[in-house]
C-alpha cells in the first residue's frame, strides 16, 4: 500500500513539475515575442541588428513550442530538448546580458535577464521533474 502511494505521489509531483516547466517556457516565449514585436518591430530595429532579431524570433518560437509540448504531452525527448534549449538560451542571451552590463541603457539587460530566468528556469524545473518522477512509457 505504501509503495503505491509513493509512486502515485511521485507521478503527481512530476506531472506538476512538467506543468510548471511548460508554463515557464510559455512565459519565456511570450517575453521573446513581446520583445520582438514591441522593441524590434515597433522601434524599427529589425534591420539594424538582424542576428539578434532572428535569435529572439527563434527563441520565441522554440520556447512556445517547448512549453506547449511540456504541457500537453511530456516525454523524455521533450525534457531533453528543453534542457538543450535552456543551455542555448543561456549562452546566447547570457552574452547579450554581459555585453549590456556596462551600457547606459538597461533595456537589453532587463529583457535578456527575463528570457534567461524564465527559459533556464523552465529547463531546470522540467529536468528535475523528469529525474524525480516515474519513467516515461514508450519514449
């Protein structure tokens, strides 16, 4: 009886961890999409820094898709992708954050920091939920 309860509690905790991780990824995607629309498109900066514009657009798409997959159907592959994407966001937007530290404009530092916190947080929560929960069936 006790083993059954601990397995059910572990499955529920992992499921909630995937939901929280998915929600954090969705928030990271919304932050990226908002940054793209408000800053890059709204202030006509798309062509001034096309590399960063493309990185923000790709991060928005990847974060929203990852969050949606974690919310709908989490699997080992999705958790692995979440971890990989979290590391990529940390590298790309971490470099933008560090470059903005000495600048007079706090905007890039704030937006990069938000993307890093929500993206890496989603990856970390999903990874920990995958490690603490029961193994996936068929993945």
